[in-house]
């Protein structure tokens, strides 16, 4: 488990991170969401021991991460712009990582290079942005560490490669107990892979919930009601969001789905259907409750 306890970090008069507390559970995918400037990268650099918090502490499996090599050996950090030595090849960087990660799997790394059509003797500086991102992910997977900490992991990857990397993450979690922590500014990139979502805004945590809990008892109902009872539905249901297009009402409603359908059914609707609720719609509903318009924050 990675524990972030009341962590703050400022750069001069700018508070990049302000009193953040989070617990990142093992064997689950934690998605860290936020706009540019929300504090995601600063927080990840503190989690990885690159930066020291001004206040608070960060523990990895009970050990402080700052200035503790034992704790740092448990994760691999993939930054938004991964550093490679000038003129280094994938083979050169593998030699480097083998020194710091004793479990680095060189044979598996070579197999990955063949599968991803990369030449281990080609200069990395000649790789495209997407290829460099792929390479950094392969290094992280072959390091055989419990935690993979990723900053904008899917940025620069084409749609097919994104799905391929997500499948690799899923297999590593199943076979080796990998725990990925993925920071992104794109909610849609995280929806199909994360178990838990944390929303950062202006250096603080606006929302942090398991996806199952987030979506529990929250439903999207589309219906066409008879004119004389059209306004009655808003009094009967716990409506979080309501949109109208002509006669069609689209409601985001909290509560038990059977009870909701029963109450709407009493009004003898012309049409009624419960539709899947996307993570985007769920976040919009939850953040509006606490006084934020997420549409202006994230999308």
C-alpha cells in the first residue's frame, strides 16, 4: 500500500499540493485525474522520492519513501517525458536498469522488443514520441516491481497500442500482483482500466472513490411523460441532473433502480428506459453535489 498523509508542497508562493491524504491499495489500478496545474506530477514526484514534501509523509508498504532506497526499489516511475542517456540504445538503458532493479528480466525485455518491433541497438533519440513511451512502459514491466507509477502513460500512443498496453497491465496484475498508479488529464482514458479514481483540483483532492461505489445507486433514466405529470417526477425522485430535448427527459437519479422504475411507472410514462451511466456522467453528478462544475474543470 502507498500511503499519502497530509502532504503539501509549495514552490515559492505557489502551493502546488495542499494537505493531500490518499491510500493507494495494492492489486488495484488507481487513476489520478486532474487538469494541467492540478498537482498530479508534483504529487507523483513526491511519491517517487524525487521531491521532498514540505509537510506530511509518504509511505510505501510502511517505509518512508524519501531518502530510503529500499522503498524506492519497489516502484518504477514512468514520467511524462522519460529521461534517457544521450545516444543510449534500449540495450544500454537495460544495462543501467539492471543495476538498480535486481529482478530486471532481460530475456523478457528482448522478447518485448521483438514483439513491439524495436531494435535494441538503435539510438533512442531517433524514436518517435510514441515509441519512447512504449519503451518506458516495457522497462517498467520488466523491472518486476510491485508498483508502476505512470504520468500521462497513454499520451502519444495510438488507439490500438493504448488497448495493448492496458491488456499488458491487466495481465501483470493477474499474474504478478502489479499495482499501477496512472495520472492523466483525460477521464476517458482511465474509465476502462481503473478500480479507484482520485480527482485533483488546485492542489487538493476534490473526490476519491472506488468506481463501484461511485456508480452504485446512480442511474440514467430516459423517459417521455404525459404532460399533466411532467413536473411530478422531480418531486418523487432524488434527481442529480436533468436534461430535456423536446419531450424526452434524461435524468441522473440516485437510488435503487427497481424503486426508481416503480415510481416512474406509477406515472404511466409513454416511454421509460434505464441506460448505462458513463464515468464522465457519474463524475459530473458527484462533483456538482459538492459545488463544482466538472465540465469546466476537466473536459
